[in-house]
């Protein structure tokens, strides 16, 4: 398997089981849903110690999905901003200690059409990240910003330009585009992001629910998506962000069927 294919640690009931699956199918791993939420008293060091045990002997690529539940780095509420900053910093600390090369962040933008709120959110997000990104530069780790409720590529591009760092790139979630930006298509986003596109979450749905289903089960055309990546000569990390082994295997089978792994782009 090529080095830029990862699976989500949510593929199995435990991170350790997902690591074992990644070993069997020879992929990297993205650590998601870290165990900070199990107990209020859980410390960063406890999480690091647990994850180090889980990944012992694992020698493929590792990325970290930053903590995201209820996190809003651009909130008008200073208490929520403070807690969100703690969660983002904990995510980076975990990444540094387990050998991850990438940390993915949701924007936290809820998609409101109140333009003053959008402007305020964007200003606070950029202000925080302009300082936070220095920690990534010092650690040699790449931060990526992922679309969730955004309806066009513009919002994430504006965040990227506003922060401006060689250690900041963009992540594209195909299922989110299909569900929340149905007037666009994934190929448009790929072309808009260009070489800024560093990381992708690939999964499918029927534009009704964020199903995280396998690549063949939904309305997205992954042959077109892969062809666009090849034509544009863009080589992002691809995370099979689906939550069963069966869906991962079906997705890999489709990628082989489409001759994706024969491409020079991966």
C-alpha cells in the first residue's frame, strides 16, 4: 500500500484494534476521538501514555484529528474560546509525543448567514492561529484546516491566507462537500485548493446524512475525484474516514479497480 493512505482509528471499537487493522492492511492511521472526553480529570499525559502503548511497534504514518466536539476557536464567548484553545493545544501536544506529522482541525464555523458573525469568527480564528502555528513550525508538524459546514472553498482559503505559514495547509472532506455544499462538486474544491491541498478525508453519502460510507455507497463519483487529483498532479494524504473494516476493504477494492494505485500521483 502506498504511504499516503491512512485509516481512521474509529474503524474499530478501540484505537488499539484500529492500529492492528492498519498493520494488517498496511496503511497509516489517523488518531481520532482521543480519550479526553471519558473523564473530566483526564490529563494530556494520560492520553499520551495510552496512545504510546496502543501504537507500539507501528511504523506507518500517523496523523491526529484534533479534538472537535463543541470546540469553537472563534466563539464570541471568551470562556468557550479559552476551553477550545486548550483542546487545540492538547491535540498538538499529543501529536508531538506520538510521532504524528499532521494535525487536522475543524474550522468550528457553524455556517451562519449572519455576515458580521462570520467576520468576527474569522478574525478570532486567524488571530489565534497566527500565534499557534508557530508551535507547529517549531515542531516540524503540519496543521491542516478541514471544511465542515462551508458551502464553497472560499472560507477555508481565506483562513489559510490570513494565517500564512509554510506549516499550514488545507484538508478536504469529500462527504462534507457532498452534504453541506451540494451546489458544488469535489473536483471544484480540489482545483480551487491546488497545491494547498495536503490532506483528504474520503468517504461517501447520499446527501441526506453524514454517513461516512464506503466510496461506492453514495452519490459521489470517486473515479472523477481521483482523475482530478491525477490531472492536477496533487498528492494529498488520503484518509479512509469510515467506521467499519468492511467499508474500508470495499473502498480499497474500488481504488484498486480504478487503478488508482498505479498512478504516479500516489
